[in-house]
């Protein structure tokens, strides 16, 4: 049995992260946690989540390819799924390269 003084087991949550032309959409599975206990931190290109649950803690950080506007982000949590939507700062055009 784990008590309050014991360290929680870190668990990487399942994540589905994708983007459209206008925004990133991040769906993170956090079953069994309370919405009030979810900690989300965002910078211009990183996204981190922490959420405690009994004797474990969901924890994960992701570096994203495109810069986005963290000030205009929003998050919702329903049925164990955290959804974060963040508008892209600007669309970056990549360069295609030939594969030999």
C-alpha cells in the first residue's frame, strides 16, 4: 500500500497529437484523475502535462515542430480525455527533398 509520503510511480500517458493548417490538437488519455488536479504547461513550442492518480502520476512533455500561440490555447477534460487546442503562430513551409 502506498501512503502520502511515498513517491508516485510516473506513467507516460497515451497521446494523440496532430495539427491542421491553423492549430495543434492534443488529446491525452488521463483516466481516473480529477480535472482540478491536471497541470498543463505550454510555451511557444513545448507542451507538458502532470496529473496524479492514487499511487501513480501521469507525466509527459512534448516538443512540437511548429511554434504556436500559448496565450490563446484552451483545454477541456471529459471522460478521461484531456483535449488541448492551440492556434499556430504561423504556418511553416517545409522543403521537399529527393530520396535517392
